[in-house]
C-alpha cells in the first residue's frame, strides 16, 4: 500500500462495527501486505440446533454404528453430514 491507511474508528457495539465493515472496503483501513497468518486452536466453531424427523428405526441404527466406532452418535451424524456436503 503506497498510502497510509485510514484510522479504524471505535465502535459502540458489535452491530455498529458489522454495519461499518459491510459498507466499506477494508483495504482503505488495513495494509494487508503486512498481515500475518493466525491460528486459534481453542476457538470452537459456532453451532446451531436443528430438528429432523427421522424414521423410528434410523436413530437406533445410527447409535449402533456410533457405539461400534466408540463415538457419540450426534458426532457421527455431524461427521457423515460434513463428508457428504464436501463431496457435493
């Protein structure tokens, strides 16, 4: 960046900051050539709850498979869904 970046304003709350960044190009405020890669090993991804109607026998079959693999059945369902979503 050949010019000095604009100062980033202070925000009263997260909603105001979100609105600010949604309407502006960050390159005017940040010199991305100086950016460094960061890792957040303890950061857990956000989750959301959903409700599914399944045939009565299906959850029991999934629980049997999960028990054989020694993983919680909900974790197994998440793994299967992620794998399928990745291949689509």
